[in-house]
């Protein structure tokens, strides 16, 4: 059933997020209901995660729904950033184990790069 699989996906994503962000920052609490009323999507915005390890974003491409929050974590011992190629978002400096979250409120394809390592690329597809 569609609802069941959505809930399962949300649970899996949440579990995965908690697994590698033990101190999940409360600084940026999820905006209560960012999804538009016209959407048939579940009321609660989902969470997705991108890990930065070995000088690469994983997964390199992630697809989320409008209103979803993506949390990036730096698992490398060197600092990285998550900087949109169009400058629409920028994590700033992220030291080891730092996390940074961003809510993608508009559909689109967002390419980003690490400001320190120009060969590190990632993409967030928001549908
Ligand atoms: Cu980097």
C-alpha cells in the first residue's frame, strides 16, 4: 500500500539519520508542515541524509519531495562545505562530524560543490 511504504521509507530514513547523527541538531527544527495543501503527500515532511566521506558526497544524487529536509554530515577528518552552485544555499565550514540541514522548499535540481574541494559534487533533485 502506498501509505505503508511511505511510512516505512520515512522510518528507514529517520533511523538512518539518527544512526549517524547522534547529536541531531535541534537548531533547525523541521518546519511543521512545509508541504503545500494541494499536495497529496503525507502531512509530515520527510528527512533525508547525505554523508560526506572520503572526499565524496554519498549518495551523490538524492531525490526528495518539496518541503523535505536534507541533513548533510561530514564524516571526514577534514573540513568540507555544501555550497550550491547557484549560491542558493551554503553550509559554510563543516568540521568533522558537523551536520547541517536544509529544507528544499522549491522543486528543481540543485547542484552543489564543496568550496574547498572543487571536485566534490552532489545533486539534490526536488520534485
Ligand atoms: Cu571538501
